[in-house]
C-alpha cells in the first residue's frame, strides 16, 4: 500500500517538476534549442566555411554564405550550394556590411599603408515593434584559417571549431528561434543579431558597427564568446550595477559562474577601447559596448587559472591547428549541451519584462579600483613597507649588537691645551716654530 501511495504522489508531482528550468548535472529539463541542433550547425560551419579569416577574400564569401546572400562572385553560391535560409532564417532581415581598415604592410625595407576590407553581418526579425527596447546579441564569426602577411601572424590552417564556429552556431540558432513571428510578437523586446569579424585583430568589426549604429533604443548588449569549453562564465561590469545584480540573481538557477572582477584576482593589465581594465571578459567586443555606456552581458567559456584564462578541461584548441570539429568533439564532448544551456539562459533572461527597468547603462566610466594606476600605487606601497621593515630591522640589530666607534684623529692647531677632547678623539699637536709669532710656522 505504501508503494502505491508513493507512486501516486510522484505521478502527481511530475507535471510540476517539468515546469521551468530545474538545474541538474545533465543540463535543464526544458530546452528551446537542443544540443543536437547546435552540434549539427557547428559541423556545417566547419565543413562548408572553414575559411573565415578577417580582412581576406575569404571573409566576404563566408559572410555571404552565413547570410544566404545572392552573390555571383562566390563560386559556391553561384553553383547553388547555399540557399537563402540555410544558415540564418528567412524570418530575418539580413545585411552584410563592409568596413575598411588601413594597416602598414611591409614593402621591401619600408611599410606601406594598405587598406583592407572586412564584413559584419547584421540581422533583425522582420516582426518588430517600434515601441519596444532592443537587445543586441553578438558574437565573432571569423577565425584564423589563413594568414595575411604582416597582418595576421597566426595562420593555423584549422576550421576554428571552438573559436568561433560553435558560438556562431549558437548565435544563429538563437536568431532563428527569436525571429519566429509568434516569438517575436510575444517578446517584450526587439532583437538585433550581429556577427563580427576583426575581433582578434583589434575589435575592428564591433567598432565599425558602433560607429554606424543608433543605440538610443538599445537596452542591453549580450556578447557570446568561445562557449562550450571549461566553465560557463557571465560578466556584467567591474562595479555593482542594477542589471548586474539582476543577472547575478537570475544566474543562480543555471550552471554559470560570475567571471571574477579584477579587484578580486591579480590579472595582467591591458587597455582596451580606452578601458584600462585587465581581463579577458572585457578584452573583446564587450569592450566596445561598455565604451558606449550600454548595459552589457558577456557570456564566455573557459577557465580562470592563476594569471591565465584558458579553454579549460580537455585541451587549448583556440587559435591552434587542432581547432577542428573532430578535436572539439573529442576534447569537449559535452560542448553542445553547454551551448544549449546558454541558449536557455539567454532566452529566459530576455523574456523578463523587469529586465528593462534595471538596464540603466554601463558603469565602466567610473573611476573604480581596477583603473591602471592602482597597480602602481600597490607596488609603491609595497616598496615603502619594505623600506620601513628594513630600517626597523637594522635599528633593532644596531641596538642589540652595537658597532664599536673608531677614534677620530684631530689636529691641535693651536696646541692641545686649547682643544676640547673626548674619549673618541686622538689629539695630535703640530710642531711649532718658537722663534716666530706665527703658530703655523710661516
């Protein structure tokens, strides 16, 4: 009888257990985007467009393929290999935006300014409400498959599976899901999805996007970076913000950790986009959004270890010749599950109507503890403390073990009888000529 009662209670509780997002080791009980979908898209990107090197001829073809843009200059598109909507959905308005950057390229014994072109992809749901605020979801889709002489030195000849195909696949799936007419209509916010190039070269893609974009209706910018390896981190700002506290509270139900702020860990200093911060979480496209004063959220994968931030777990694949789909699956077999969890995180977060009230902007312009000068103040303070310790130590030993004072030799010019003497002085009288009044014998 007891077994029957327990079974009936469990049966009654089952519907309630399946509601919402109950975190477990294997992931979440409900997913909007499955791990299988993300894995399939990652493999597709690695197979069909492995060459996505910024500022090369390859980046235009890669952008056109992801966007499904008809371009007769692309052999693959002309051959009908790619159809519109194969990557990004037909529910999206998609634009491939070029931007240029001038680099000094070595020409013999001198450097010649040379202009290169690269491309961003900007997409937004066709269903949008002008009265709603906008959430930007961004990532970097370029990689280092081939090198440009004197510009990109890391020609890894790899597919860029972890950096950046997997995260690009996640962003594509998020764009396709959130652009569905019924989802877009019911969402409290509009969305803009941006796929940057030129991030590793200096955040050039995000800077170009920022220069031509009106951010007046942008509420939050979410940047996705190198997800699927190690731990999943979230980061909002170096100081306390209202949206940061909201997201921190929201993240408790998810398998995500807050990326440590510089004030809590000793990480190497660097200046990015005029933000003298120190760590990886704001060295990429997120720095551009923070510089614009926009409330931002960085979601990234990896592991903080001492002064380094690595892929973590299996092996460091990013920007190496091993960054292939096969190696990604081998070293990080659960990568797609982690990405599916991130998709749930983003979809659930951006469904919160109260998010708008807390997204008041970035606090990065404040003079906070993590400004670069604090490192010098700390070093100076340590030096002062070390000097004081040395002075006190020397003084202590001088009292305990006094050094004998050597007597001084003093010349008695006018005779010893005219000199004040003490035990530490030896008086030496000079020889005088008594025939003269001059005591110096002149």
